[in-house]
C-alpha cells in the first residue's frame, strides 16, 4: 500500500466571509505550508457552526500512480465540495486545509490560535492510505469521515471498520457518491453546537445515512445452473493444485496454504520466459484480443503484443512447475523494472481457461480462487478492491483484471474492453462488462484465521467511471449494508467475487476444512 509522500497546498477560490475559506487563499505551494491552519472568516459570529475540512491526500495534483490515477487534479473536486457546503449549510462557516499524513494532521491540531471555536472536523479521504483521520479523531471533537468514491475508498473502508470495532465515540461517517448525503451529514454538527453530545452527533450521522440509503430492490436473480463438487472431491482437487507466488527475486518451495502447494518463482524467471515467448504467437494472440474487444483505447499494438508475450510466459512457467495458478506482485515487478508488461490480460486469459491468475501476489485470495474454481468445476473469480456507495445501496468490485467467462470455460462470454492500467495509465488491462441480474458470492478464505468471509449480492450494473480500476461490477448486497462496513480492518481490502449462489457449498467446504463462516452482510 502506498505511503504518503509530498503534498502541496491548493489555492481555493475566494468566497464571501459567511460562505467559505478565507484562510484557504493561495500559498507558496510548499509542502511545509500544507497543514498550516488558516484563520476563520467571520470569527465574531459566535452562533455559527465552525467546521474545519481536512482533505487527506498526497497533493492537490497527483504526481504518482495511485487511486484515482496519476495526474488527477483534486482542485476542482475540492472547490466543488467547498462551494456546495457553503451554499447549502446555512449557519455554518468552514475553513479548509490539506494533510498527507499524521505529521501534517498533528500540526493542524497543535495550532491553538486556529482551533478557537472549532466545533468539529470533516475529514475527506481523497487517496487511500493517508492516515489523517486517526489524528483528527484524537481531538475529542466530533469528526465526520467521508469517502471520495474510487479515490480514497480502500483506506476509508479499513479505517472506518477500525473505528467501528473500537467504538470510537466521536467519529461518524458517510460513504455516498451523492453530495446531498454529505450535506445532510454535515448538518448533524449543529446538534453539538446546540448543546447535544458528541454521541448525539455520531448517532445522528448514522440515522441520516440509513434513512438516505435506498430500500432493498428486487433481489430475484436470473436462473443459473450451478454444479459443484462434494467437499471431499474439492479438497482432493485443491491438494492436486499448485500456486506459483511471484513476489520478488526469490525462488523455491513455500508453505502450503489451505492444503494447496505453493512454490516461489522469481521475477527473473517470469521475465526470461517473457523474453523467450514466440513473437509470431504473441502477435496472433494480440490480434485476436484486438478483434474480440469492443474497444481498445490508449494501448498500442506493441504494448498489446508485449502483454500477449506475458500471457505466454505465464503459461510456460505454469507448465514448467506443473501448476494451475500463478499470482504476481504486478505493481512491484513493473515499477521496479523486473517485468516489462503488466500480467493483466494474461490473467484474464488464464481465468477464462479455468486456471487462476491472481493479482498482487495476494496468496490468500489466490488460494480462495483455486478452492472455489475447483468447487464450481471451473468458474473463475476475480480479485477486487471494493467500494461501498450507500446512495445506490451498492458494493462495487473494482480491479484492472477480470475474466469474461464468469460461468466457466464453456459458459457464455460477455463484452470486454482493453484499456491502460488505471493508476498509471500505462500497459494494458481489462474492463470486463460483466453480466447483470445474477447472484454473486464474494469470499475470502483465511488459513491463519480458520475462517471464511462471505457476502452475496445481485449483479446490477457495470460502472465505467474513469477513476480507479477499470472493471467495476456493481452489486446490490443481500442483507445488511451497514454490517458490510465492519470487517475491513480484520481482512484488508481485497475480496474475490464469483457468479452463483455458493453459500451452501461454501459452508460445506468450510466444515470440511474446519473453518467457521462469517457473513459480513
């Protein structure tokens, strides 16, 4: 996960003193000034509710790969949020600042001259892993924590679950793509100004969030003929499988996971196989992909051929080791210059064939994919970075890899597009336009916990938003959306999604493994 680096202060547009941000005037742009608290306008208005907005992000314009994407300009986004809050929150005054991590957040709190009459904080998670909200929560004042969808969502989910688990008494949250939901949550600060407790504020934000979340829709799903193995048969298939873990330059045997053998393979071995891939065969595969895709955008013919050569390299390494699954530390390998093509399209192809291509050398997710692909006799799963949007009552599974044969190698296909990898706008990746109307089951098997995490939902949409990863399957969860906020701190961000109602066979497999099942919704 990316750590904070540098940030610069964003000069917000001027507004009148009742409305907004006199203290957010343009600065020199130095990182050291980023967290300097600014003076509140109209400080003589003791009846106003005074809120400090703290944007948690690397910099106003993103200089490196990360969600939402390299080059993203947060300036217009922050300006819009600032203006909408100023316009729609009568009796409020706001001051805006930025922080890229705990040090700058601490500076905001330590400037006593700027904290006079501050009634609370709105912390907006704009990049995933900038740890700012934790520091602001130590103020003891009411904190509203908000997610900028497809930008800060990973940290938002993990950190929110942590607050909920610890019963942090002063943090409420909002996870909506609709700014109207943010506005209504911000208005809850007024309760404290009128003499209510911080607990009253947190409870009010929860009531607003629940009230503004749509009621469950029609969860009747399309027919889906699913055939599964018995737990005993599945365990035998798992033991006969093998996962190749490509994390760094080390190679050799590794500890099995869930009874599945694991072998470490070096970047160098994969890269050598990529160099040795047959050029004519790679060209033919690239041509087939280009003809099959409904769109190829931003990806050159050369890049497509390099991706095809990486697919051939994956196949060659799998064959050499007698394996049916490979998981590659793709970002570390690509950014470190150890591999020279993203494995995304290769993983797409492997998944369509009933094999396993797993992202980011996430072995827990790769083992989940091996187990459930075996259980379902060939149905692929895909790893994702989920996002929750209460305004639509949806969880969205976002990643730059997904198959387009979600019902197995002989099942129906769905359209797909070939685009650049989203975070850095390089290489080639996949936007799979996945089937809607079907029941899905999303899982993680954790050997170290002897536990399976499970939730289900009906596939309802494919979001083509340009921010963050390319494939974005939107699902309406079955069960309690509020409960779905609670497990991310224990399990991390990744989940693996499969088509089909797998609840009963997964429970049976968990029993055979001696694992318990936790339903997170």
